[in-house]
């Protein structure tokens, strides 16, 4: 068990590097005092009050406009916990025109940009008509979004400058939308207990050392075999977290999402018999919406499907794939979420962020910056000005 909510089968690599383990444990201890990590805790002080946001809770429709970490965390929460949410959220997280309709004046637009100067966010918001109700989240600096919010006399929530977008899901950026979805932020935040949990810490350290081992063996592709459709955006969030944090100095991990069991019929042949340059993460969530097979529809040759539900069939496919991977000595770990809840999602967010930060330390790179991306921003601005 990783926690009471999550089972984890480890990679199974025999790691006897006690010195590395001790260094990672030391790094983990020092991280407790890092300002960013404090945002993972229930004690973190949000830059808004209950009184300040009360008027925004009345809406039934929300348009969240943001790029990368400004949107991915909230989108992951919305889709992972969708069965519990009664409100409607629309995410504009690419450069595309937003559909204008009569509901826009009855919706709340949440515009998020850490720098306050994100080109796509500014452009998308500028195409929206009927934008009567707006809430802005950005850094407290002399940036475009803040100037615009002041001009429109709209509410501004401060995006802490020490929290990077891809690490912001447990800060104002992810938790304020979660409040509007009907959730309590404290349910996502359990780091104080997790770092005291030996199983959690041992699994975290094991994953970091194992992934570094794979990188040393030239296995750079981290492929997520995702058996839960509602978790696709969780791994889109994870994809940015890992790629943007670790892809530096000719090093890095390439996270790829594979939708299962659909990809049994397209990519699995490559995974099983192709180049040995990948390691895998199996992921599923216990599904309580268990639609059953109609027995009268089944021909005798497929009698083994009778009395089964779709989740049982999917679970059998996952188990079969794990058995074949093990026989072929393809490295993998396997997550099974026992309960779809705020607590389990918060534990996954925390695990993956800590794993990424510790990987940065063991790879000797800074997991908090993204210097190369700035080159494209500068060149785009030059082209548009010419």
C-alpha cells in the first residue's frame, strides 16, 4: 500500500544504494521548510478570504482560461472527481476561440497567468464577448493581467511568485477552482501525515532511484498505461510536471499517456516487442459504476463474459498485461486507487510532485525553472511586432 487509499506495486528493481537513499531522505527533510512545499499543507495561508470569494460561489457555470499549470491542475481535479461535481466548468487551455453564447454573461470567467503576460491567455480572453463576471489570478507585479483587472475593476487573487505553475495545484491556482466545484481544500492536503508514513516515503524513494536507474540504461520514455478515462487530465498535468521540470541540459524524461485498453489494439505491439527504451506506469481507479453485460446477448463461445461487468473485464485486461510485462521483463509499477476522492487525488499530486523534485536533485538539475521555453516567447513577440 502507498496509503490507505492507494495500492502501489513497485518497479521491483533491487536497489542497494544506501548512500543515495540517505541523500534523498536528507533532501526530503530539507524540503519541508521550502516555501513551495508549504503550499501542500493544510497550514498554508491562501491569498483570499471566505468573505472575498463568497459572491463567486453562486455561479453554476465557470470558464477557466489559462495555459499549462494555470489550467491543468484544476482540469485534473474537475475530471477525476466529475461524478461528485454539479457545476459546469469549461477550460480554454490552448490558443483557440472561445464559444460566445448567452450564458457568458451568467458565467464566471477565471483568468489565470502566473506572469500575468501569457500571450495565449491574453489573446483568448480578448476574443470573449459578454464577459461580465471576471476573477483574475496573477503575480503581484506590473503585468498585463493585473493592469487589465484594475482597469475593469475586477477582483485579483495573488499568485505567489515562489510557486511555479506546474507545482501550483494545491495553492490558490488549483484550490480556488476546487472550492467553486464544491470541495474543501484541506481534504487534498495531507503532506504532514504522508511524510511520517514509512510506506509512502519508501515507495517515493524507491521510485526516484528506480527511474534514475532506467535513465542510466537509456530508458527515457515514461509511458502511463491509464485504465481510467477520468484520470486522463491527471496525467496531462503529470506530463507537464515531469517534462518541464526535468527536460534540461540534454537530460530528461518523456512522459507519454496511453489510453487503455484501447491502445492494446494500436500501441501494445510496440510496447511488447519494440525498442527497450521505456518504463511503464499502470494506473486504474476502482470503478463503482459497474455496467453489466446482458447475458442474453452473449453467444455460447463467449460464455465467460456472462455475469461480468465492464470494470471486471477491464481489470482482467490490466492484470493480464501486467503478467505479460513481467514475463517479458519490461519494467513497470502499478497504481490502484481504491476510492475516487479528494484525499486520494491530493496524495497522488503530492507523490508525483515530490518524486519530480527529488529526481531533479539526483539528476543534478533545477526542477523549478524552464529557461528554454522563454526563447519561443521572445521569438513569437518579435515576429508579431514585425
